[in-house]
């Protein structure tokens, strides 16, 4: 089951040790070489670090209702992890990157993405088409296997004639709850709809 990135924005981060909220998810930190979410920025008035992050592997449970970590000790400064600092030095920001096909045609820009909550690999990318194409479609969906090249300026994918299915609208991200509930004991998160590959 995949989760939309937007379903994590402002989702509460809870401590299994105290049962209390430690903060809320702010944004993802992506390693562009693996197209993997390696960590998440956390915001909150009681945090010991600014900025503060949780490494993806330190989430015990994760779902559209929120996230659980062992304790506040899992919320760290980005400078505490050398590997993470090297990724941050890339200055990579996925949303908004220009997307071209391998024939050189501009398809649009990355709008959002869906990821696997087990391994944190980004599996589907939702592309907002360029202005003239918006009359006929809302989003293009690209799977990670269709990516030919990715850097800070652009992403190149296989031609949509053979690779990129079209959908009318990307799934809406669920609003995070005001009160935290265990995502694996409450209502199950809604899966990203399956799309037909051409």
C-alpha cells in the first residue's frame, strides 16, 4: 500500500514511551540517488533541536493518521548524522522539478508523489502538465522504473507514448487528525488507487 506525501504533512509524531505528541511532520528529506525518503523534518514548540528530524527507519509505525517513535531521543539535529548531512548538501527539492521525456519534450513539473511506508521508496510521481496540456488532463503519473535521469534541475522519463498513464485527478491527501490514534488499530489508511500501465 502506498501513501501520498501530503497525507504526512502536519501528521502528529507520538512517543510510544510517554504516549504524548512530540511534534508534527513538516517535510520529507529525499536522497535523489535512490529516490528514497531518508528522514522527515519535524516541527513543534517543545523540540530540543531546530531544525529537527526523524530518520525514516526510526518510525515504529507509520500511516495516514500519524507516526510513532520510541521516544523523543529519536528526534535529532540533521548535523548529528553525517550521511544525512551529505544528502542535505545536495540541496535537492523534488516538488517543482521540471520533467521531460526522453524525446526532449517538456511534460510539466513534479507536483507530489506516493511512497512505500515500509521501505520509504518513492514509487509514483504525479506531474502537473504544462499549461497547454492542462485542458485535456490534470496529472501524469510516472512510476520510478520509468525515470531515466534525475538531478536538481530536471527529471527525464520514458516517453509518455509508452510509459505514462493519465488520470483526471491525483488522490487527495487525507487531513491529519487533531487527536492522534494508532494508525494500525484505527481505521486503515486508504490505499492509492491502482492505475493502468500502458
